């Protein structure tokens, strides 16, 4: 059975529920809507939603091992 390579958290943004999944191996994260209302909100406010999630729930740590690689980050879930 494959092991779980991501962390999942239920978050609320402006009275809409979303699933936030952080993938450890891909160094990436995604937002999934909980219901149809959340999907419509996410479709209308994509940039705003990404900024809120990055500010409140995501901790980006830059990787400084290779200066020639730009925008390389390690992604962590903030503990609140």
C-alpha cells in the first residue's frame, strides 16, 4: 500500500471551507474546495485566495544551496 506523501488540513477562508494539501516530495501545495460554493468563490478570487493561504498557512523557506536555481523553496505548514 502506498504511503501518504502529503499533509492535509481543512481551512476556512471568508466562510468557505477548503482542503489544503502540502506535498512533501514535490515541494508544492494545492487548494481543493469543500463544496460548490467554495469552488465558485475560489474561481472568482483565485489570486486573493492564494495570497491569504500563503500568508496564513504556508511557510516558505528558501534553499540557498545552489544560487543558480531561482525560486526554490521548502514548503511547510504553519502551526497555529
